[in-house]
C-alpha cells in the first residue's frame, strides 16, 4: 500500500463488531415531546428546540426472566385466549373487514397486553432510568408516530435474539450434517 504523508495508521473496519455494537444501544428521538423542552426567555433566540431522546439497550437473559416472572399470570391468562385472537389477527392482517364485536375483542386484548409491553420498555430503556408509572405516562403523551417508531425499534431489538438463536441452530445442524449425524434428531 502506498503511504501518503499524514496518513493515519487505522485498523481495518470490522463489520461484525459494528453490527453488534449497533444493536447494543440505540438512541430514539421523540419529536412529539419537543414542545415540552422549548427554550424560555432570552434563550429561545439563541437555542434551538431539540427533541428529547431515549436510549434503548438489548435485553439480557436475566432481564427476560425478570419480565416473564413479573407477568407470568397475565401471560398465562392472555395465552389461554390465543385460539380466539389468532384468527382475528390473521383476518386483520389480511385486511379483511372486522365486525364491531371482533374489533372490540382485539382492542380489549391489546389493552390487556399493555402492562407486559410497559414492563419490557421499563427494562429496555436505559437513559433516562424510568419506573413503570413514568413509562406509562410517556406512552400516554407521545403521539402515534413516536409510539410506532419506538415500538418498531423495540421489536427489532427483541427479534434479533430470535434471529441469533436461529443462526446458532442452523450452524449446529450444518455441523451435524458434516459429521454424518443428520438422522440423529430427525
């Protein structure tokens, strides 16, 4: 490699490390709350209104266990209703018309799932450290766009765990096939 005067001796970029670090912590801006942080007095002439942010972290296995333990009864109760909810969700996702009773049932189910979601948000939001009541209050005052954005990032960060587990499973299956043990589990 030709050296140029003043060239830095920088290491080669490791994309795997960048990808891993990218999902360790994620900053999410909440523009709907910027109205609460407008500069007052003479500062409004010199300072720009900034949207507040929350910092999300990827949950560890112990965090997941704590969430499951706190919400075990509610998860069991909601799980027993899956036979009724699953066809309604498929109908809703296929953009078919829901009756009033079906839409009320789905809305009621989503309302009863909120404590699990807010408990998960309480664990996944690192900065600022928030209690369950503060998470509940924040979700009540942010608009639909910020709520959807926040929940989509939470969904992406939590589904990464499932993606990693699937990758490890596939890797183990490949190793078993190479070793000649493909019919052991099948």
